[in-house]
């Protein structure tokens, strides 16, 4: 099925962005010689959340069905994470945006299960 294969490629691209962000962040905190600017990691996270938001926004098909409600509700935590990542790029010293981004990311993973 060609549609299912294209769907999986989109999911893999989003997952790789999140995996790359996690891996580079881990290496930046573990090894002193391997430093990345937090702005680069936040931009990578911004692209990942943006791609995930567009992925679920485009998937809305049936405007009266239950699946559409699920996608609409799933857009809320992703949008909050996207907004908080933008705030974190604007003020990298602030812990509030980082706290809300990490909290809603965990909630998004919990809702997806």
C-alpha cells in the first residue's frame, strides 16, 4: 500500500527529529567537549513540534466524527509545546517555558498511548 508507506515515512521523519534532539541534548550534557548551543537544540525541537502539528492538522478528514475530535484535542498540547518552544528561543534563561514544554511533551506522550 503506497499510502501507508508514505504515512510511515512522515512518522519516521518526525520521530527522527525528536530522537536527534534528545541525542544531541544528552551528548551536550554528558560530554564537555561536545557542546551545542541551546538555540540550535531549540530550533530542532521547534521544527519537530511544527512538523508534528502539521501532521495531525492535515489528518483531519471526517469533520463530524470522533477521530476528528481526537485530532483536534491532540493539537492543543502540541500547540502549547510549539508556543513554549518559541518562548524558550526568545528568552533562553527563563525556566518557565522549558518547564511547560517538558511537561506538555510528557502529557502528549501519555495521551498518545
